[in-house]
């Protein structure tokens, strides 16, 4: 799967979904071997939320405008994602129902050309993404041995589970496309493109909190070298490769009497100098050599209770106080990150 930004948009591809083959993307860092169905289900469930949060406050007309004649608009990326989700879900359902089923993939919206542009409605597109994401999540959570079934797609064998995970690649690859497309459309909304902060601290542990400071670390697509999570069910998933938090938020919480400091809440990278309230899914951050794309807010848990005077760790939940939330991120470009390294928004 090649990146479709800033070139011509491409139709859906099936390379890498054949039975017993890993699907790896050198562009966005996707690796099917790191995904489980339950992780896919959580991503699918959040599809509509991601799109709604990433596009919030952006002029709908700008979202429907192509940056160049041969480049899809943000909403066209959304249409493609919703169509891919619907078609792949139907095919996976057929394979689960009948081992050996022959399925087709007939939905290509075509290359982005001057004569195939169609105006799209933001609300309708978000509704389509939410509906199809929920349907895929329900499918991914379906139990049974039929997940080992094999179908035939365009003359090649394809596993039911592998094909489902392939849609994770399609959807998450387009998160990255859309993140890059949004940055110039919403100056000031996505964290002030070009704003520079710094890495105040790099934190790792062998499991649990607090995480200890290190001078420098290698950040790979699957996370920081030397760092691991004790609970692999809820942590360490591909969209949770890196956890980031704000030193200003930590200082503010400490000023209220909470015994909290950098690394206590499990963040890998403590950042300084950024307006934390402006961050959202799709915000791009260049940290040293690495490029991080924010994915989803980190959900606080009981292990953080010790860092709050009243034990109420829910105060850093997105639903309670989004400006205090920790953020997870995809690693789009691996590299070395050191304490004191510059952080650039929208890089």
C-alpha cells in the first residue's frame, strides 16, 4: 500500500492479505503481526470518534476541497474508508459463513481526477464512518473457529482474519493521510503548526509506574526500546506505541497538592512548551528524529490513583478534562529521541 499523499489517490489494494502472509507497509509502519482481533475491534469502534475529533472546528468547505486536482479531499478519504469498511466486512462475513467462499472487491472510487470530484457532506460522511466502524467492531468480536476459514479473492487465497486486519491497515493508513492533509487546513486548531517545544524527559520501565528517566532512546514502530507494559491487553497496542504528556499539566496538577511528577502516570515522553489544549487525533509531532501522530487519549486506571491526593485519577480522563489528558501516538517515522530534543508541531 503506497501513501496517497501528496500524489494521486489510489484504489484499495489486497497485497499482503493472502493466507499465512504478513502485511507490512513501509510507508505508515503497519505490521499485521502486531495486531489482534480485539485490538482491531477497539480501533473500529473508535473510527467515527477519530474522524469527528480530527475534523472538529475545520471549515467543512475546506474538508471538501482538494489541495490539488489529483489529490483526494479529506472527505473523499472518509468516503473511501467507509466504503472499504463496508465491502471488506461483507467479504469477511461470507468467508466466515462458508470456508472457501469466493469474494470480490468491487468498489474502487477511482483515481483523483478533475472529472470525478463530487461534493460531500461532513455530517453524512461522519455518520457513514461511525456506522461502518461499529459494524466492523461487532464482526471482529464474533467468536468461533470460523476465523481460520480461507476464501478466494481475485484468484488468491485470503484468510478471514487477515482480511479483517487488512482493513485496519487501510483505515489507519488514511488516518496518516488525513493528518497531513488537515495540518494546512486548520492553522491554530491542531497545535499551531511550526510551534516548537522540547522533550523535557524520556521515560521507560520494565513494567508499571513510575517510569524512570533515560537520556536517550530509540523509538520504533512498536514503541520505545527498553520499555514495556505489564498489562498487554490494554496497553502497548500499535496505536499506543508511545504515550505523551505535558510537563505544564504535571506542574499544574502538582500545584494543587497532588504528589505527581514526570513519568508517574506512565508517559514515555514528557513534553514542554506546547499548548496541550489544542492537541487532537491526527496532530503530528516531530520529536528529535521520530515523527509521531497522535491517535487516541490514554484512559487512566487505578495505578494512577496514588499520584492524586484524593485518589481520583479520573480527572485526567478525556471525558472529564481534555486539556489534562495523556495522548497515545502512532510512530510514523522511527528514530532517536533524547531529553532536550526539539518538538515541532505539524512536521
